[in-house]
C-alpha cells in the first residue's frame, strides 16, 4: 500500500435526466467504484460509448462533482472545491487538444499561464521551467516565440503535453488523446509519454478504444459497461483471459480485424 | 474490366511565384466491385486526389493527367462538361464530418427527398410527391435505419454522428452510384461507431456490387475492409497492391513504417518498449523536399533519393522506391 499514489474510493456520479418532468429520474453515469494507482503505472479504461469513461475522467480532474465517494492523492483527501490543489497534480489531455490551443498566444504565454495561476515562481524561474519543459517534449527553446499555427499537428500535441506536465503533476489523464493522430505521430507520442513516465514517475490513466495501445502502454486495465466495472486487473491477465462475455466481445472484435489478415 | 484507370495525375497549386506540385504523378487503378483503401498520413493529398477525380477542385488548382479511363472509356477525349456528366452520374462522395454536410435548418426527410433521382419518378406531381417520400424511406431502409419515421422528422443536430453518416450514405445511394468515394467517413467518430459504418459499406459493396474508394489516414483501421490498398505520402505515389501484400509484405520503407508503428492487440513486442517510428513529420507544401519526399525521414535513404524514383511493378504489386524491401522477404 505504501506506493499508492491515487486512491479512488466509492466514486459515483448520477445526472438528472432533463427529459423527465420535475427531474424525477436520474441517470447513473457511474456506479460507485474504487481503485488505486501507483506512481510509474498506467491504468487503461476501456468500454463502449456512453459507458462512463469521460465521466470518470471529469470527476478525477474535478471538472464535475461526484455524487458519492472521494479521491485521495498521496493519502490526502482532495477537497472537491479546491481546484488549485487538484489542477497541479492531476492534468488531462483531450482528444483534439492540438486544436484547442489559444491561437493568439505565443507558446511561451501558453505555458506561462498555468504557472502564473498555480505557482509563486518569479519570471526568471518560470522562463527556465518553460525552457526545460519544451526540451522534455522534444521541442526547442526557440519555439517559445512561435504561435500555435506555426506548428504541425504533432508539434501541437507536444505543446499540449508540455502544458500538461509543466506543473509537474503526478497523474495525467489521456481521454482518447491518441485516437485521431496519424499512426507515425501516435507512436512518437507513445514513446514520448513512456519516456516521461520513466523520468518523472508519472501515473497515466489512459482512456482508449485501441486495445493494441492498451496492451502496449498499460499495466492494469478496467472495463466499464453502462457505468459499472466489469473487470479490473492486470492488463495481460484480462486480455489473455477475459472473464466477462462483454470483454470477450470487445477483444474478439479487434483481434478479428487484425488476425483475419 | 477496370472501373477506373488513372496514370500520372498531378495537381498544382497556383501561387504568385511558381506553382507547387501538391500531388506528383500518382496512379490509381480500380476494378469493378473492388474496395480499395487510399491510405497516407494527413496532408498526403488523398482528399485533393479524390476531389480531382470528381472534378470539384476550384481554379486555384491545375490538374494534369496522362490517362483517365472510366469503365473503358477515355474521359480525356471528352469535353470537360461531358466528363463531368459521366462522373456525376456514376460517382458519389461522402465526407468526414456528416453533420457539417447536412443543412441544419431542414429535416432529414426533406433533404433526402431532395436527393431522390427525378428519373426514377413518374406520373403527375402529386403522385411524384408520394413516390419521393417512399423513395426516401427506401433509402433509409437500405442504410439500415429502422426507425425511419422518427428519422425523417429529425433535424441533423438531433442525430448522432454515425446516424448522420448513414443518412449521407443514403443520399449518396440515391443516384445509384457505381463508385462511392468515402473520404475518412469515420475519422470524427468513436471507434465503436466506426465499425457500424464500415459494416454498412461492406454490405453495400457485396449486395449492390458498388465499388468503394475508402480513404483513411490509418492503415490498420481499414485493412479488414479492403481488397486492395494504395499508399500515398506527401503527394507522391508510394505503393499499391492487395491488402495482404501491403500489410504483410510491404515493399516500401514508408508502408513498412506504418505497419510497424502500431502496437497490435496480438503482437509480441514487450510491454512499454519503444515503438518503431519515423522521425519528424510530413513536410508542408511550402517546404517539399526534392526527389523522393520521404528522403529526410527515410531509414534507407541514399544519395540517389534526391531523384524521384520510378514506379516498379512486380505483378500486381507496385512500389515507388530506389531501394525497395522486396529482397528482405525470403
Ligand atoms: N452532463 C451530462 N448530463 C447528463 N448526462 C450525461 C452528462 N454527461 C454524460 N452523461 C451521460 O453519462 C453517460 C456516460 O457518458 P460518458 O462518461 O461520456 O461515456 P464515455 O466517455 O464512456 O463515452 C452517458 O449515458 C451520458 O449520456
Ligand atoms: N485549399 C488549400 N489551400 C492550400 N493548401 C491546401 C488546400 N487544401 C489542401 N492543401 C494542402 O495540400 C496538401 C494535401 O492536402 P489533402 O489532400 O487535404 O491531404 P489529405 O487528405 O491526405 O490529408 C496538404 O499539404 C494541404 O495542406
Ligand atoms: S526512394 Fe530513397 S528516400 Fe525514398 S523511400 Fe526509397 S529509399 Fe527511402
Ligand atoms: Mg468519452
Ligand atoms: Mg483529407
């Protein structure tokens, strides 16, 4: 238990269904669930559309308030309202984060923003940190004065990654962040993420449909179905020996696509 | 018979100084009833090529082609208007973002009825109106939408992405095309919905013998659904062959890299090891390398590669590289 970084206890979320009169009905987007993640480890979350993956991600970064349960980081409970504390330690990268960068800011300004909001570093320290972070994601210090439109899609992804790691978080959530990338870019990005995990001890939560990436990238995996956890365990165990028929179907559909050739 | 046979198609972007060769001497051949994948990372010129085929590029672009045969007919002998008429009759196209292609202010039913081919209708106008409605329902049925009553009354924003794409396919089917060009039809969708659309296209191919040019940036994604594949990179022809040849024994270093870069659910590379990948990224039009455009990223590049390679043909497997990997398979 000593290595546990993130501890999720009985977390759940229900939304009021707006289509029903007087809001009497609720949708259980996520039934109560618990899990732990250690530093250096990746937890993959798979499940079909609407199974609650993004809801879980939003609860973890604090973009939504949970209906029940709580989250502990290094043994400390994260207060639901304390965004500053949470922003620093748990960061998220979205699917098309490359296109969500503010086009009117330079790369330096884009990276400076989270530092000004979340740290007490002075200008020189911030400048140094931005330099180092750009190097970590394979960009150059000279890129600081560039605007987002001057970069290729892959470089923009690197900038969003730089933005995610600059506060030296402990957990990064990737919600389908790799899905729409070109394959050669995607493998570059995976290599980079794995390097950073090794260097910084990051824990990743990887939401992905691609079981190839899940197999390669993750240590443990969780299968969600209609807001419930079907399976949770070592990735290799679940992929080799799925217990639930729904998991089997998921694995078969992708294996069939590849092995049939 | 060949459905389409295109040789040395080039597309130039006119600029104030000198024109840029965005698509550089590409070949594309399809047989009747074939599903061909057109694969290459974003910016390879796949969409430009498709737009050139159906003749919808604006005057910014200049297209040259040595040969353009459609079902045995030499289209280059026809006037541009005649060519356009042949193509609009037989070829339909669907795009990446179905929602954006539909009119947000009209119901699905209205838009479908609009798309119905007038030649299929007969009788007086009130009879035609009824026939249109029926034809629209039929189209929805063909693309596997069971709740057509609800669907025709909906506006585009009320439907999911995958449903909208089905509607787009239904509209494309209205003219009974012989070739359907699907330009990344599932790129904006979650992959559980992607399967639906691919299965629908496959069934249309089998039941109606409709040929399909399936464009994708992800080789792995389309291998299950195609008979043959053409690979492009940065506007140049890379390789073409059967899906098996391309996926199992690629001759071109770029195709090899595409195949090797994706971790597969079944493969045996160690967990968390480094994946094979090409360094750098695809060049922009303003900075195209001379000769083989893969040169700066290619692990096999040598001096000779500053000259564009000629296409070599091994039976049905064509490759454009000075140093193909053909001999590395024994
Ligand atoms: N803001 C919201 N209001 C109401 N229902 C929501 C909201 N966000 C998500 N849901 C519902 O919660 C369920 C899970 O959604 P989501 O977490 O986005 O799934 P996934 O990411 O696995 O596709 C879905 O049924 C969805 O309709
Ligand atoms: N309207 C345009 N104006 C200028 N350049 C364009 C335009 N459309 C496409 N391009 C450029 O042409 C090249 C090929 O584009 P495209 O055919 O869209 O590639 P793909 O469909 O393979 O992603 C790219 O470098 C792209 O930036
Ligand atoms: S021609 Fe040269 S640079 Fe181009 S793919 Fe072949 S070896 Fe590589
Ligand atoms: Mg989601
Ligand atoms: Mg395109």
